[in-house]
C-alpha cells in the first residue's frame, strides 16, 4: 500500500515583505507566486507518487525515481522561500544576545558573518544560508546551486539568501551585489532571532 499522501498549504503572504527598502513590492509579489508554485507542485508530486509503480523503480530512469528526485526540489523550493520571506522586513534590529554570542563564537563578529554570507551569495547559483549545525554546535555559511543542493544533514537554516536571478532582475538588472546589499539592509532581525530562539530553547532543554 502506498504511503499516505502528504499535502501542504502555502503560508499567507506577510504584509511586511511589501514594505522593503530597494526590493520592490512588484518583485516580491512575482517571487511569492513562484513560492506558491512550489507548493502546488509538491502536492501534485505527492499525488503522482501515491499511484507510482514501485515495482518498476529503476536507478537509470523510472517514474518513481523522477518523482522522488523532484520531490526534493519542490520541498527545497518551499522551505527555502519560507525562510527567505520570513527573514525580510522593514524592522531592522540586530542579533539577540543568544544568536549574537553564537555568531561571535563561530565567526568573530556580525560583520565577518555578513561578509561570509555575501561571499556565499556571490559564489552560489541558487542559495546561500546561515545555518546551525546541531552536531557540531556552530553556525556556518552554506551554498546551494538549486533548491535541492547542497543541504547537509542535521543543519537548520537561520537566514536564507535567494540569489536566483528572479530575486533581483526586476529591481537590479544583473547587479547581484546591489541586491545582496539590499537583502542585508532589509534583514528582519526580530524574525531571525525568533528562529534561532527555537534552537536556543531546545539546546537549553538538552542542557547545552
Ligand atoms: Fe526564489
């Protein structure tokens, strides 16, 4: 019997992401529609998977292989964008004591972390993340060339920087560094602190 079909729903679009400095509402609205497209495709892939022929699964080509692979692309497209849009807002702010302490321990200071994230954003073909490694108890910058590359196990993204051209072509043409500047200037530290706060609470429970 095939596994139960999992379906997801797109989150409601937060008004705050239409109030950014330098990244236009038109660009964000078009970008949000892409996120909704990932949700739609995830649900479609799950439906197709339910009916896929498991006996015909084959590593060279099979419907089952294609669906399982593309499921990871859709999941990445959903989760990456949910972190990305949550990161952005007009509120500004700065890292909490808890997050700031871990940024200092892992990078030295916030500016050095942001330099690393910017470099990651220039080096990547899709995404750069600041993420928490649960095994090694540290933050680092990771890059990805697509929605489903190159996440590593047991690492949780805290900041997601989308560097696909659809993120910036409308407002910045091909000037990716200017877009990354705007992204950093529009970081919503309250939201980022909240995301890291969940990690801190878990670490405290574990006695770490
Ligand atoms: Fe995107």
